[in-house]
């Protein structure tokens, strides 16, 4: 995904599910969120909406393989799926 490409709230919920039914905070970038004047402790619905609106709030890379996903930091986590 290109950094300027936006994901829908439903796509982000699917990623959270594939990451192990985690909160969107598990793959958000709190520093970017705070820099925009938003509360990084907002509820999950608000976080999904903020991430859908601004892709810079999402950590990258995220590898998705089938029904599983892994964050690319550290890279060893992604390698678990390869």
C-alpha cells in the first residue's frame, strides 16, 4: 500500500482481526496522531476512523497472508508468515 492510499474502516477492522483481534492502537502511530492534535487514547471506533482518514497514522509495513497479518517491526515478526 502506498502511504497516500487510504483504507476503509472495514479494511482496518479486518487487519486488526488478522493481527489477532487487536485494538487499532496496536498498529497505530501515536506520535503522528498526537502531532495532529488528536488524543492517542481515543476509543477504538474513533481510532479506526482517524486511521481511515489519515494513512500516516498506520504503522507499516503490515504483511497479510490469508487470515493472518504481522507488523513489519521488528522484521522477524513478518518473517513468521513467510
